[in-house]
C-alpha cells in the first residue's frame, strides 16, 4: 500500500477540492491510501466528511500566519516516512513552500501539482518567485494542469507531467427536462441564454465577461446571462 498525503484543500468547494475528491473516486484503492492535511483556520476542508467516511484521515496543522514556528514544528512531526510515502502538494503558487522543504528533508517523495498560472497579490508573487528559485526541483515530480500553469510554477525547471483536469462528461449531457425546469425557474422564456459556471473571484474575470455580454446584448436584446457560482465578490 502506497500512502499518499495530500495538501491543498480549503473550506470552500474550489477546483483543487473537487479534483482531490474525484481523484480518490477513481484511485486504485488496493494500491493507494490517501490522507490530507490542512492549515487549521477553524474550518475543515470542504469534502472532509465525505472522504473521512471512506477511510481517509485529516490532520490539522498550525496556520503559518498564526505561528510560523509551530507551523514548521507540526510539519516535522507529520511528514515522516514511517507514516507516508509521498507528499502530493497541490497549489496555485509556491508562496508557501514549507511542506515541500520539510518533506524533502524527511526523505519523502514529493510531487508538486500546479493548479494555476498567476497570482494577483504582490506579496504572493514575490514569495512565489523567491521560493521557486530556491526549491530543488530536480528532486521533485512536477505536475501541472496546463502549460501556462507549469511555466508559472516551475519556470526553466520544466513540467514533468501535464495533467489536465478530467471531466465526467456524462454528468453534463444535455437534459431537455432540466433545461425546461431552469428556464421556468428563472423566467427565461424563449431568450437565448449565455451561461457561465465559476466562483465569483477575481481570477475568473467576470468583469471581462460582463463587458463582452454588454456588447452582445446591444446587438441582440433577446439574450440573458446566467452566472452560477459562489464567492465574496
């Protein structure tokens, strides 16, 4: 049994959370066991109850912003080869690299998985560049969801495995009954509908979508925009 410890899940159902849920659904459970750790901010990762019910453990560690020294201590106690074989580190940036460094020192195999291709906050970008330039990438398996995500995360070190996010297309097959139900619920009648699914976050660039839709609505008044997602902005 190969014991894999994942990092990257948060309390909201974002892309990394959904990816890890689906990864476990399709994993060879005779060969792999998945556990997870997370920064303790008072909330467990979004799918914790679901995955715990299927045999996974969740390990909280002190958040870096709360106490960097205790964060590093917790990592040293958790990331030991007697408990785990692989650290699979899922991230949008390398602004927080302590788990990777501790796992390498402990002798675990490390996989860094890039799920994004940029960052908006200046401090995040600075920390990302500093850590990216000092991580010993030759000792790490480097995965990315896209070529831009790999270039952002690994730079000249290159990406070892390009792993686009998989989609269960049968879940999204056209359903005339669902179409009629949603149209009735939102009083869309015979309008042409432009749909967008994504969190209300700056990275999804809703402002660009709204500007584009305004141009479309000017040329075609019988159109509606349907936005689906959660967030704070």
